[in-house]
């Protein structure tokens, strides 16, 4: 079975074609500037086919999907003979609300439910819907599956997902903590159990997804019991450009003093805050490391704040689970920043964590970076959301 995995954004579309017999990625690519001028980079990963990296007209996502299919099946760049070899499509969908606690085959009722969640994820769900419709236009009756970022977090108990606001806002409007990055947290926690050689049902894991967008998840027995993102992906840790947790009174104060509208305020909190806002340098942690090494105090402050918040939230999840067996670092910063991992792990001395500096220097592989006698094990596990989507799609369609 060959499965095409689609992750559609408002003006972009990432994809992978995976052979599920071996779980090998046959090809991957990125369509950018959809609706503007269009660019496609397509990379075959089997055979001796060439990489395609050129502008392609993409007025809509339908043209982008058509371009992807054309490259996947072409003689010069392709990895399959025809579209008939693509058995199913798995779509990443950001928000499934309370309706979906697992992945589902897409039909009209599922599409309607995804559309109902647009107010919860106005930047993401419309793009996901557009990608699904574009695939239908181009691929016809090929079965499709929706895999939701929020689904993994639906196991949280009420004490974790409820906000202390009048209950009718939850009853009438669905105001609650939903959490995001669920597919990533699900993958790395499962992989962590494999590396430890133990059933995930016996483990308590804190998963730290650290990148431009960051979240932490408490996973007890394979189930999410708490996570740092909330009703939206804005809260929790300070991120690349997002503020993280913030006293709502600060928002009122700034809006009143500077005459800022709520839309302007949310733009500031989403796009001009986080480590970018504190440092004044960049939202890229590599730039912050470089600036801090040259004596930039604000860049160092931004890094210190991020490390402190990761450690503080992770520590609260140890309390929530009444213990922890493993801590996992993943995503851009988690997988690649030796210094950030070391700084965060430095807060975990009370857990008996000891880091192996040589192991912590490695990148791009599943590895335990704690010493053999560390009471709590610490891992770096590169996330693989596409593989989770493909596995779910195979299970549902297969």
C-alpha cells in the first residue's frame, strides 16, 4: 500500500509518498506561494530520478495537487507508474474539537465537523479543508483520512482541560483546553517506549516538542493527561513569536494605553512576541545562540526564559503524573540544540537526571542522552508526524 500524506497550509502544501510495506518515504516535496506565482520542490528518494525545483503556476491548491501527482508519476522525476498506485491519502487536520478522539475516514459529515471547528483554528482548518477538496478534485474517489492534531489530547480529564470561567462558556461555546502537536507527542512517546523496551502502558513520559511553536505533554500509560497549549496554540511556553502564558490584564492595559484593537493585539501576541519580542533579535533559536555568545544580554534572557519555562512546565507534569520515567526532546530546537537540552536538563537534578555530554552532542537520530545510571531517562527522538498519519490511514483504509 502506498499512501500520500498531505499537510496543507494557506499558501503552501507539504507532502510525502510512503510505501507502507517498508514504511520508506519514496518522495517528498513542498509547494509554496500557492495563489501567488507558485513553486514546487519535489525530491525522489528511491531510484535515480532527479530533483525538481522550479516555479509552477498554482492559482489554487487544486493546481498544486495536480503538479504533485504529475511529478510523482512522471518518467523523469516520478517514483510510481501512475496515480492508480496511490492507494489512499492521509491529511493533517489541526483542529477536531471534541468530536474526534482518533483519526477518521473523510466523508461529508467529517468535512462538516471540520468546518464547524474553523472558529477554533481560523488560520489552519480552512487550509486543511482546501487541501482535502483539492485532492478530491484531482484524485476522485481515492479514500482519504483525517488525522487531527487535537485528537491525542482528548484523553485529558476535566480538571486539566477546563478553564475557571463560567461553565456555560464551555457548555455553549466549547471554551476549554484542546492542545496541539498531538501527532508529534503521540509518535515520540510511542518511540520512547520502544527504545526503553517497555510497554507504553507502564510508562510516564514528559514529551517536549520545542521549535518555533512549542508545547509540552504529560503522557501517562500512553494517554495524554495534560498539555501546555490551550484553546489556541498561543499559550503555554514562550515560543518563536508567540507570547505563551500571559495575564489577561496585560492585554487590557496595553490596548487601553495605546489604543490598540483586539485584532492588532492578537497580531502582536502571535507574531511579535515570544523570544523575538524579548530579544529584539530573531525568532530563530540559532540566531539567539549566536547573539548570546557575543554578549547580547536580551538574547540570553530570551533563551533563559524559554529554558526556564520548559523546565517549570515539565516539572509540573511530573507532579501531575506523580512521577516520571522518561523525558523526550523533539522538533527543531529539541532535536538540534545541544545547549538548550543541557540547560533544561540542568533543572532536573532533583529527578536524578544526569546528561551524557557526548551523546547530547549527536543530532538526527533516536538516542538516549542521559547516563546509564540516570534515574530518569532522557531521549532525543526526531518527530515523524507523517509516518503517524500514514499508519493511521493504512489502519483505517486497509
